[in-house]
C-alpha cells in the first residue's frame, strides 16, 4: 500500500514529498498479514524497473513463527514458511531515483515509526504485510511488501497489536 499511496504527478520543475507517519492502528487495519518472524538473511534483489533500468533493493528472508492476522484461507499454513519481505518505499525510491533527483515527481512517503534501528540476521520482529498480489510482478519467490516504509517492529508491541485486532 506504501507504493500504492505514492501520488505521482509529472509537474516539470517542482516536486513535493509528503512525509506521513502511519500509526499502529492504521498499520494493523491496513495489513493483509501480520506475522512474527525470524530474520534469516538480509540480502539484495536486482531487477529491471518499468523503464528498463537495473535496480537493486534490499530484502529480508524471514521464517514465519506466528501469524497474528491473515486474510488468506485458514487452510493455508504460513507457520514455518520462509518469505522474502521488501520495503515498498525503498523499491519506489530506487525505481524513481531519476525523477526524484530531477524534482519532477510528487509523492507520499508513508512510514511506520518503528523502534528498530537496523534489521540483522537473527532478529525476531513483527512485520505488517500488504496483499501478496502487490509483489507478484517481482520474480523473487514468496515476496511480500510491507504495507509502508519500515512497517516492522519489536516483539514488545505484540500485546498492542493483539489488542487492535480485537
């Protein structure tokens, strides 16, 4: 949704970046999946953008330990599954770097105010994920986008997330 929230306009010579903080309640309500997972790997994914430019973005390979929210069929078991998680804002910034530098693009930079400074292998975190359909254009297996930039947090917020889900 972070990528979908980006409002693109091609007004030559000017651009605006609207920084928006996504509070926990909105992160919970907008998420298709909310999972607790262990980061097994922090890696890079390279792909060709819509304008045939090679783009490199970071992703997290995460082993799902627990599903807190899922809109998928209950028959599908996500626990124990390894997925790739990408930050939609990072992808957007890489894909649109030329337009951003030329100041001819306006967009919303939606970010969750995470307490996590940097993700590393072995971290156990809560991830707020968008509909998996959003990441289907990528050839990265089992890829999911966060709902907005930095939409992950420490396990300390689990109780608050569960309270929002009631």
